């Protein structure tokens, strides 16, 4: 804390940390960050602010944005819990605080990052489950037998064929679809747009769903419930779980699992990791994130080796 205070120009150490956090959240909103991201940052930063107030016994100032206080905050976040925070949750707190510290450095002209010594905890590279071809076919069959088959088939088809995030699915408007060229405009993280291809079977499901709705405005949401209300995320999550149960899928199944299922099937069927990166909406700097999906085909590679092992077939 002393090093940070020494790095501050006269008067800067008296800047209110609470005011800086409020300004940062406004900057995120102006910068086009999603409401979910802003709420995530707000939660962690307010948690840090409350801890710093208890730790110092006063209203926190800029000088309290330090590695020493941050480490104690992380330790305090772990204590008093029946279950310890996951590495992902801890890493999310550190990334949020470091991003805020970088913004503060640029905003007030600090000579060094106030959290330069704060390391992000290592996060285990956990393999997310994915569906295999028979399970995907069963899921589509279950959608065909649901109470709203045209809509549900279209939802499952888009998730499995385009690999988009649930939040991106919710944001699709009818005018975003180009069923002639076979593509859809997707609004991803950070307000970045991309065009995602959709195959013939998916387009047929979408055409059937749109035909059932009659004439609608291009700005209308693609997927709606009763009364024309846009489907909330929770409803789609529950829908996927319900269809999975009907299909006899006992493993975890969610829209995120369907995104991973798309990635595995895309690579298994000959797609390359660079094309997958663009379809999934990963930034060019996050190729390492995309490469994690390559691990999803490990089981398929082992199965292929069992079928074609040169020695076993002698």
C-alpha cells in the first residue's frame, strides 16, 4: 500500500475509491459492455470496496487499491464459507480488479499499475461435457415431440448448428437471418458482430418456425413464447434440460453443452480450429481458448484408433 501511495501525485491518494468504481462502471456502459458483464464487475468491485472499508476502518481511497489489500480480500472471500470458492470464481475476482486497476492507471495517470504484483490464480482446464451424434439426434427427436415442436426444433437446431452462446441466441432478430445465403448475424461479447453460417437442415427448421408465425416485423425477436414475449434465458435453459430428459440423456445438458457439442462435431467432421475460432466469436488473441475445444475430440480419436489400429488389425 505504501508503494502505491508513494507513486501517486499529491492529492491523488485522496481520490474516493467508491467514486472511481462508479465512473468505471459508467465507462464500461459507454464502451458497450453487456449488462451481464457490468453487473458482474459491479458485484466484485463493491465486494472489494466493502472489505477495504472494514479493513481500514474508513471510506476507502485510491491508495487502498493495492496488492496487499487485494490479497487479504481474496483470503477473506474464502473464509466463512461452507464450500470454498472455485478457482474460476477467484480468478474472476482478480481479473475484474486488475481490469479496474488498469483503467484507473490510464484515467489518473499512475506511473505503475496499482496491482502489478497481484497474480491470477491458476484455473484447472476442466473438460466440459458434449453430446455425441446419437444424443444430438435424440435431442432433435425430443424437440419434434414437444408442446411447441416447430419452435423447439428451431432452437435446438440453431444451438447445435451454429455453436452460439445462449445470450446470443436471445438477441437474434428475424432480420438477422439470411436463409438464402445460409447465415445469421450474431451480436457477441463486447458488442462485436459476426456472421455465423447455418446449414440446410437448420434453415429448414427456421423456415418452418417462421412460417408458423405469419407476417412479422424484421426487428422482432426470432424466438418468442406465448403472447409474443421474447423467451428469457432461464426458459431456454429449462427447455434444453427438459428435452434432454425426454431424450434419455443422463449427463449434464445445457445450451453451453450444446455449444461445446457443436465445437466437437465441427472439428471431428473436418473443420479447422481457425474457422471454429471465428464461428464461436473468440477474439484473435484468444486462440488458446479455442484450442481447448480440440480436447473434446480426444475420445473420438481414441475410438478411431481402436477401429484402425495397424497392429490390432494384423
